[in-house]
C-alpha cells in the first residue's frame, strides 16, 4: 500500500471537499428553481396578499395537543414544508402552514398576522400553546412576533432554520423592498431582535448549515444565550427542508404536551 505524501494527500482531500460543496450548491440551485416554479403568482407581487393557511388536518391525538405552525422563507410556499409536515402528521401532530407575499409588506406586519393565526389555532384546537417552525425569513417573522409581546404565554417551542438573524449578504447586495432592507446586517430590526431575550418557558432550537450560502456561518444563530444551536454538515440553505437529520431533530423537539 502506497501512502501519499502529506501535501499531496491534503490537496486531494481539499479537492474532494470542494467537489462535494460544489455538488451541494448545484443541488441548492435546482431546489431554488423547483420552488420558484411552484410558487403561486401572488408571490411575485400579484393581487392576492393573503396570509393563507393550509386546510386544518385532523390529527389522531388528544384535542388539547399542541399544534405546529410552519412559516416559510422569502419566496417559499406551503409546499416547501411537504416533507416535515408529512412526518409530523404521521406522528399524530396537528400541522398547518401559512403563506404570504414577501412584497409590499414588512416583517412587523407579517409578525402581526402570524400572531392572529396563532390565536386562531389555539381557539380551534383548544391547546394552550403552539410550536412555531420558521425557515429563513420565516424565522425572523417568528422572532419579531415573539419580541412584540403578542405571543406571550402562547408558544412552547420555536425552531428556526437558516434564519438571517445576523443578516444575509444577499440582502446587502440586493436591498430591494422593505423586507430585504430589514435583513441587511446591522439593520434596526435585527438589532432590536438581538437585544430581545427568549421569553420564560420558550425553548428555542436554531439550525445552521455548514454549506448555507444565503445565511452563512453563525448568522442564523440568534444572539439569545438560551438558544440551542444545531449545526448540520453537508447541506445548504434549502437542503435543510429535505434533510432527514434536520426533520428528525425537529420531530424530537416538539412534544405534544408540556
């Protein structure tokens, strides 16, 4: 057996690592194209600004079980959550997903609508609290709704995936629209959220992906000291939505009761 010299072996390892990263990013581009193709026309600025929900699904659990509300990211759709929603429902949890137009609105307005949706879910299910899961911009919307105080005592667990709490480089390059400007590093909104503590009784789980090019590094980790961070290797920003490892951790983190 021939052992490669250190520099040569290291170079080959580096090439393999770069190759894997390139494959993941190519996959991300494919996912982005797929999600864009499935997005409803109103996401491009059409006449329907509804903050809609999926039809409620009857779960096979106790009436007071805590439901799950999913909030997609910028340009996403309810279908972005297909894998996670299907997995949660298979385990007996009531799951709904909301959608919104990312143009002509603000993070604060979306957060207010989210608070109204939480109140509706609690009223319909009889549950005392909800679980909130947000991808990318959806995580920032959840954080704003909690920081506003409108969800006090209504939230059990928050899960954020690739949420740009530290800003996104793309928002700096393309600061088009109110929401994109709010997601620039150091924006007034992100500074306010960074100083808002996690409310008592709320568990917060933040996922970050090593190959995330939209929200790289630890930008997806809130500044709160009480947040539990999960770093996932080998996937990117959109890949988190289809990762069995990520979905498995989310399922394990969402108990039906307190």
